[in-house]
């Protein structure tokens, strides 16, 4: 399984970076994150309807 990452420099702070990791497309980890996103989207809709 490949893990993709991106490093972003924070312009306002010297030496500070933000690193983002994500699973490779089509991996079982990517599928699991898609499932979690779907569940979270459903919860957000329920909270708005209340």
C-alpha cells in the first residue's frame, strides 16, 4: 500500500510545516476512509435537520 503525502510551508512562521498523509487510490485504507466520510456526511445532515 502506498501512502501519499504533501508538505506545506506555513508562510507566517519560519520553519513551520503541515504534512498531510493519505492512502493510495483504490487501497483498502482509501475505501475505509470513503466509508467514514459517508457516515460523517449522514451525521451532518441529521444535525442540520434537528
